[in-house]
């Protein structure tokens, strides 16, 4: 647990003795304590008092907080910390509750990442409490790991209701969990609580916050409002739910019902694990991170379940697997189509290469033959030969890959969609193949949605050229190309998506360091992928 240095010479309100500090966040501190009159254990939380509460009478403030906690205590017995005393102390407010079972989630996070199954279980418990509160017209508005108590068997208790409520004031404690609308001073509603839940689940699986505290309210609020969030790398089937909750526009955030369904499916899949086949991911190092980052290795995916079509309703995307997309440093919109590669006579000079915004397209026109796949370079015949082999995936698609390449990550959705990332250890390039059953009929329009999402969520995002309609292997498709920054590396991505039916189709996404984009090996690889790819149902 986090130890908080505090003087215990004096009793809070002359009655409550502070025994042990259990969590500390910006604007909030928590202790185990004792009611010296009744000798019963209590939990005490000291929170920065929002301005709108300072202007109210002490009695009115106390009544609001106790009333909301009591109302929720009746709806969620044992799952809400019911406040039985409120004490004002200058610019701070003390709330006193019965001591919850377990430990604060903030203490649990101090021991490293949480398994995605346990994260789903905790997230579902918190969501149940939030859902009940929202049905009663109550918004938490101040949710953070220090307000969630976790029992060893997975039960949760949520504290802190009533401090902010549905007021128009911005959040003043734990600002790194504030939603963008709170950071802009717009107040919040149920969608604000959902953002906080997404940020908390992100931190559980990643062992790092989605937005780091910047040492002050205003600086942290600016970061929340402006900085993109890197896609979670260790969330497994939780990733779409987390990314859907962390949509900056509150209107686009996935609703509680969709998140609940996703978390429930993950837990059900875990219960069915003994009777269901499992899939093991090959060991590979996260190429996006410094060498000191942990290795992603042999993680059992017992019936990994993504939100698929449910999230596709919220954000139309080329892949149901990434329908909440836009957070991935490597273009979580893997489902989307891809832009035609630029023909360049010289390699990019640096990772932030000055690539023309308007790139000439070498994609076949709608009247082109289905076999006339675009070539990334007219000098391809002059490139040194690269050794390829024919790879046929268990999912049914096939493509020629450089020798040594193999699947490094596989994700599956309950609706039949899937995404397979292909690459090799030590090679920073990847090819992502996505199959989706939740596509719309206009690939160009889909890419416009993806472009908008990437602009808000990717680091230093820059689209190259226009989104272009193409015909690929006789099917309707679209291309888009963009630059983004992943860690310290400037990356360039070419994506092509095409429809093979009313709602189903494939996409290929090719990502390399931008500085290496025009190398002979990269041009040869992309040309080979486009020429040899065959979808499983084609």
C-alpha cells in the first residue's frame, strides 16, 4: 500500500484517528482509521473541495453527499461506500465511511499489470455500480483507482459518490482520469464515468496510465484534452472495449450495455476454457517499445472475444475487430483499406520524411483487370530479389511472405471477423490482414471516418494524399496512406481494403519506419503482398 506521511497527533473532527495511509492521488488522500467513540474501523478520504461546494453551506454539502451514497447503498448493497460523516477542513472535505473489504485499486496497481480476465471482472463490477447510479440520475464524476476497493475474490466497492455529482464544475481530484469534456470545463454526465472506467482498465492491463499526471490541474487537463493515447498492448480481447470507452467525443463512447456485453463474454469464455480450444500467440518482442519492455509471449487466448459488430455500430470501420479504432500507434484501423504507395525516386531522408501530401496513385482504375494489382515502384525489376514463401493461414487466406515471417498476433471476434498481424522478430515492419463481416458499402466513406478518428487519436498523424477508390482483384475497394509516430519512430502505413460481399471484406495494412519506406526490399515486399494475396472465401 501507498504510505502517506501525515500527523496523527490530532483527531479528525475530534473523533477519527488516522492509522495508515492507503492511497494518494492529486487532490485526494485516503487512510484507514478508527472511530474513537465507537472503536470501530473506518475509512477516511480527504478530497480537495471543489469551488461549487465551497460556496454552499456545510450542512447542504454534507446532506448531498450522504443522500447520494445512501441511495446507492440501497440499490447496490455492499458495493457502495455509504458515507456516515462529512467534515469540512478549510479547502478540503473529509468523508468517513465504514472500512470497505479489500484494498484500493491504486495499491493493487503498484504491483504491476493485472491479467485482462481479472481486469474485466473488476471493470464489470465497477460498471454495475455506475449503471445503477446512472439509472438513479447520479453521476460519480470523480472516479479513480483510489475510489475503487478490490476484494481478493474479485468483488468491488466504489467510493466517492456525491462529491462532484452532475455539477458543471470541472473535476478537481485525480485529474489524469478526467474526461476531455471535464478537462475543457464542461462538466460531465454518465459518459464521463465511462471514460474514467476506460482509463482505469487501461492502466490495469498496461501498468501505466493512459494520461500521466503532469503535476498540476491545468497541465494535466491540457494533456487529457490534447494528447493522443497509445493503443493498449497487453489488453488482449479487452482492447476494443477500452478503446471504445476512450473516445474523446462523449457521443461516440460505447454505451454501458455494449461494454457490459463485451466484459461478460470475456469472463464467460474464461469459464468455458476447459472445454474450448485455446490459441497461443507466438513469442515476439513488442517492436514499438524500447528493448527493456517485456516480451509478449505465449498468451493463451481462450476463445478471445472482441466487440466486433457491436462497436462497429459506434464507429464505422473496416474491421469489426477495430471498430472502436484510432488509438493504435500502428493504425488500429487495420480493418480499413489502404492507400496506394507513393512512387519516389529517392528514399526518405529522415523518420519525419517530407512526403508530398498529394501522392500520385498507381492503383488500378475501376476498369483495370482484376489481376492488375498496383506496383509500388516502376523500378521494381531492378531491385535485388527477396526470398518469399507461400503462407496459408488457418483462417483460410494466403499470401507470399518474406522468409522467416509468421503470425505474431491473432485476434478473433464472435461474429467471425479476425485480424492477423504478420512479421518477424527484429523486423520493425508488419503486415496486418483483417477480415470483417460488418462492413458498409462505400469503402471511401469508411476511410473518411477512419481518417477523422486517426487525427484525434494518433500521435503526429498526417494523411498522405487523397482517399482513393480502387478496384482490386475485381472488387470495390479504397486506399489510404498516412504517417504517425510510434514511440520514437516515425512510421508510414499503406492500407488497402476491399469488399467481397454486401458486408464482408478484407484489408491489408503495410507499416514500416518512414525512413525506410522507399527501400528496394520494402517496395518488393508490398508489391508481392498485393499481387499474391488471396482471401479465404475468394
